C-alpha cells in the first residue's frame, strides 16, 4: 500500500468516528475524501500509462526492420488505447496518397466495403490537417450521422492520429471500438499521440535504414558487375600484352639471328684467316648468349628474380664486343657508332645482364635515328667511386608525355614492334646492381641514358647473398 493511500485510509477511519458527532460536516468531508481518492487513482493510472509509454518507446527505438516495426507499432497502439481493431498507413508524398501497411483484427473483405470508406476518409482528414480525430461515441457524433455504416458495423469509438516528425509526414494510425467495447477518452488520445510521435521517428529511421540497405545491395551488385567487367578487361589486356610481347620478342630476336647467320656464312669461307675465324666464332657465341639472356631476362622479370653473377669485367672489351655486334645493323642504317672511354678499367657487374641493358638502349636509339648523319655514342668515365656510362644519340629525343613513365612496364612509343619491357627490365637490372639509371632528353636534341654502377661495392661472394 502506498503512503498516500494509507493516509487516506486513516483519514477515512477518523472521519467515520467523527461522523457520529456531526453528520453534515462528516458527510462533506467524506465526499471530499472520495473525490481525493478518485484523483489519486487517476494519477496512478496516468503514472502507469506513462511507464508503459516509456517502455514501449524504449523498445521501439531498437527495431530497424521495417516490417517488424510496423507490426510492433500497430499492436502497441491497440494495447495502449485498449482498442478493438486498427490499421496503420504510410503516406506517399509523391502521389499525395497513402497505403495501408498493416491491419489488425479486420475480417476478410472489410477493407473493401463502406466501413473502409469511412475510415479512409477519416485518415485523409488527419493527413491533410495534421491533426488527430477522436469520437467518444460515434453513434451520437454529428460528423458520422449521415453514415448508416456506423450503425450497421456497430462502431462506437474512433481515434486517429498522424505519424509525423518535425519535417516529414510519415503516415497515420486508425483505431476503433464497437458497441460492446469501451469508449475512447481524451486520455487515450494523449497517450496514443505521445506514442505516435515516438513511432514516427522510429519509422523514419527504419525507412532510411531500409533505403540504405537497398542502396548497399545495389552497390554490391554494381561492384560485382564492375569486378566481372574488370576481370574480363584484364583477361583481354593480358591476351593483348601476350600478343604484343610475342611480336616484340620475335622482332628483338631477329637481330641476333641475323648476326649469327651472317658470321656463320663468313666462317664457311676457306680463305678466312684463323684469327678472324676465331673472332667471328666468338661474336657468334656472344650473340647466342645474348639471345638466350634476352629470353631469360623476360622470364626473370615476370618471376621477380634478381640473382646476379657478379664478376670484375673490363670496360674496354665489354664495349668493343657490344659495338662489334651493333655495327653491321647500324651501318646498314647509316648510323655511326662512336666510343669515348675515359675509363677502361674493371667494374663489378653481371656481364650478361648488363649486356642486355646496353642492347635495349642501343636498339631504341637505332629505331629512333632516321637521319643520314645519325650517331650513337658510348662514353665511360669515373665519377667518384662509380663507373658512369653515357649512351647518347642525336635523334628526335623522348616525347615529354612518356618521359616520366619511361621505365615502367609496357611503355613504348613510335615502335611497330617491342614489348614495352626493355627499359623496365634494364632499370631493374641496374637497381639490382645497386646502381642508378636516368635519362636526359629534349625534343629534337636526342636522348642520353646515364648508367652509374658501383665500381667495387659488392664482391662476387656478396652477390651470392642477393635474393
């Protein structure tokens, strides 16, 4: 028992004792006591209703599934108002109309009959005015006197409230009772209206969440389609790259094969001196080594291999052998090869791999030189503790648009053949030597590749530790 009720009981007991002495005053005091007890009871009911409203509001804000939330709101509204039936509508601003989202305790077909016309008209009024509607007795309410359906369907109480946030009309709730049920009160209206405010916010959040889920699903589907298209493009590009590489490799292999064929023919001459025959034989062997190394480097690049066979290599013989291989083809194209060896000592390098670097740069210069006075120059000098090679030509230079990406894979320009891997492979080989490669070029003034290698930063034993 609450303290207030206990006090009231004590007061009532005292008044009964006092009643025996002054009946009129005692009766008046007893009436006031009964009125006070009624107000306390009403206050208790309001407190219970507020507690129920708080608990429902707390639960409603945890539901994000729209279908589940609509059913929860409808069931709780019927329970709070102690209604017999009800339905909830969602407003469509684009059509300026509504649709019934969930209904409770309406028998089959009732949504299509005259009763539906009454309730729907009431809902339209609520949606247009943004104001609730309540009748405590529809049988005597003049707003429904023209409708025989009120009598036919024995509707007694009707309550409808809008579902809206401060900036959006979400929908409305409709509730009613029949003759056998209780009347709606203003307290019921206040309770349902307070619940509707909470429900509208929860519905808006759930609809936004539902929209975001749909968008997320659409984005996932689009992403899957994009990935599929990307995979197809990658496959197509790989096939294209394979084709370009095959064409370029065949073209690159033609030069050493031509050299081998030419010197092999010369070796067949009976009057060829022994020392010349030996020199031609060495050129053929070097060319075959370059031929094999070319294919191996492409495989190494694809596999990411960077193993080096470092040996002290004399610069002079290395450049002489290179020029001997280049001269036949360059001479046919009226390109003069010059060499300026300010340093012709040794440098620690993988001769076969570095040979390919020089050949790549020389082949590019040969393809670029289309003038009758073309010159390709190889210079070597010491720069502090580095051996510096300059490979320069007087051709048209490197186009500015590819200069910044020149050493990236598959970058090529102005060549019918070529893999686009030559300079990328060259840069990797130089970097594996702990060296550097750079290019200087201006349009119309030729190109110069500068290769710097440590003269003795690594020993042959140290090279075996490379990955």
